[in-house]
C-alpha cells in the first residue's frame, strides 16, 4: 500500500501524460513554453482569479510575493506555528521576523483569536512593524479566511494565502488560492495537484503585482528587453515539461480526483469517527485532503499505532513532529513553548493515514480496521 499512490495515478493518465511530454520534446521550448502559459490560464480560471504566475516551487512562490511587496528588516510576518518551515522561513530570508501563532485544536489551522492577540502584542511592543499574515491551508482545509481577512483589514495588513496543501479546497464555493491579496500553491509530487519534480504558482487579482512577479521570477528583467534587469529577482520558472504534466493532472483533478479523494475521506470518517478524533471540516468548507489526519490521546499511543501499522505494511506519517517554535533555526526568537499549547499537543498526537483518489474501499476499510483493533487492544 502506498501513502500517496503516484504510480496508480500515472498508470491511469499515462497515455495523455506521455503524449504531452512528447509534444514538449518535439517543440523544444523547455523554458516558458506554450504549455506554461496554457497552464497558468487554466489554473487562474479554476481558482477564479485574474492572474496565475507559475514558478519553480512553492517556497519560491511565497518568497516572490514577499519580495514584490518589499517585506524586509523590521517587518513582522504572522504565520502558523504548526506547518512546514517554508511558511515562516521565507520571512527570515527577507530579513523580516516571523511571528508564530498557535492553532485551532480542531482544524489545525491558525487560530484567528491567537492571531489577533499576536498582532496587538506586536503593536504594543513597538519593535516590529506588522506587515503580512500568511495563513496555511493545512491538510487540504482552507484557513478561516472570513475572520482572517477582517482582522487584516482592521490592522491594515496584507494576507498571503499559503495554499500549498489547500489547492482544490473551498469555503462556501470560493476556491482556495483565491483568498487574501495573493495566494500560492506547491506542485510538489505528493500535493493534491502535483507534478514530477518541483513547481509552484502564485494567484492574484492585482495586475501590477502579477507583472512584478513575472519580472522577479526571471531575474527582474524588463518585459520589453530581457537583458535590461530593472529590479533584483530570482531564477524561478516552471519547466515546460512540468507544465505539460500538470495540464493532464489538472484535467483529472477537476474531472474526478477531487471528488474521489473526498469519498475516501468520507469512508475513513464513517469507520473511525467513534474510535478516534477524525478531521473536522466546518460547515461550508470543502477539503482537498492533502492528508487525512487522526488524533490519538497521547504520544505513546500515537507512536505505538504507527509502529503497528508499519508491521502490517500500512504507511503513515506524522505531520508535524516538531512545531516551528521548537525548530533550531528559530531558537534566536527565544519562544516559550507554553505559548503554543495547541500546536505542541498536535505534534505529539496526530497521525496521517494513506489517502489519495485511487485508494480502494477495501484498503480504506483495512486501514480503519487496523486502527480499530489497535484502539480496542491499547485501551
């Protein structure tokens, strides 16, 4: 059993993927070929925004936006304490200071209450200028943007949605990657929409921001003269081969994969909701299920279950075993672990089970059965 079965997906899409790869090889436009522009157009249309600017990876996507906004030393960037490091490290890479915020214990996304407290505390301390909020759509579930956007407006802050795991999710029909002033996603292979390497994209309705991003991703070059570099930028472009692969995968994602992975999650929840704490999807929200994450009573129970599943050939993962406040790279912030009780607790108790659109009902029930048997014996 695979945790996220990319082989099964490839076999289902092989003919179309191979044909599109062959087109790229024949056309020999390996950088910013027509497939890149086609993909950007289709992604923008799906998300429901004016512009999609592709780039080399999801981390660069976040970084490019902070560069375009001029975020730097003395600025505070607020993000979740319970997420992959890129959501916070991009602030440090710009010389800004990441301000880590505790999570909602039910959704694992950034807590709006804790966010507002952190913003007000930062203003009171007067050492940093609050500039940007980077909410994370963890495990496929969009963050609480109705509240976050109100908080941002109240304090005149920019919102950069980190939709690396959230692409395909929605709130009351509004798609993930359409929230805030800009949004990003990742095409890392294991993401809801993944390529066969690294890739990322930025979404925005801001014409000027989109133009700046297209310049920055290509060394800051002028749109009129590629050898006139007007601003400092990066070399961060999506390969045409990856765009061709994503065009096929996007079709499948829209046609059936997103629905299929939600059916997988439903079967898990039907089998496990009375046994362990299963994922919470608030009313009006729709998840793209980057992960299906259950919660155990304590670290010993979680770690023992993971070992038992491995013995039965069932893969599982812990996302994330260390909150960001405990990462060595952020030790200079001098953060108190007591300020992050929900993320600290989650790190000790969460476990992600295999989930993907091609997971059979028999395999889902097998995994659920092993969890049930373990809980009965462990308890």
